[in-house]
């Protein structure tokens, strides 16, 4: 029984879905709803503008259509990835005293895991004769 009269909302990716599916009671009580991937449209542009405005940078960020398309391409249109990218770009803008998100910053942005990834030089493959 729901003694608290509370609603339960679960957000997540495949891992969250699998965790819920592992519990028979949750499976019976929860409905799955999927968020579509963002597309190259006015709604996506508004999302990015809203996110950047929420970052309260000192300078106005003016993004080009190419910038928006790069964000969409890099993130795959996945909402959580879009949020992570914009937040990371805003942090970088503050740390570099740029105080705005630029087209150049978007073009050169890499996820944190890529920035700190170990790079192993390629070794030539042994030839089999």
C-alpha cells in the first residue's frame, strides 16, 4: 500500500530500466516511458539557449547553427549528455575567464573521459608466415 500517497518517478538509461525490471513488484507498478532523442529543430535550439542562460555566464553566448549541430552530433541527442556537455562548456568558460560559450569551444570540446584517457601507442602487429 502507498501509505505516503507518494508517486515514484525513475529516470535513467538502460541500467535503470534493467534494475526496475529485476523487481517483480516494480515491474507491475511502473510504466515505462521513453524520451525521444533531440533533433535538429527549434525545440533543441531553445533547450540549449535555456541551459546556457541558466549557467549565468557574464558574457552572452552566441551560438551558430553549426555549433548546435555539433552539440547534437557529439551527444547523440541524449538529454543527459546534452546537459553534461553544456555544463562542462560553461565551467571551461569560467575557468578560462572567457565567460561565454563559443563556437570554437564547442568544436574542440571532448568528454572528460576522453581528456584523461590513457593513450597507448600502437604496436606493429607480428607477421605470421
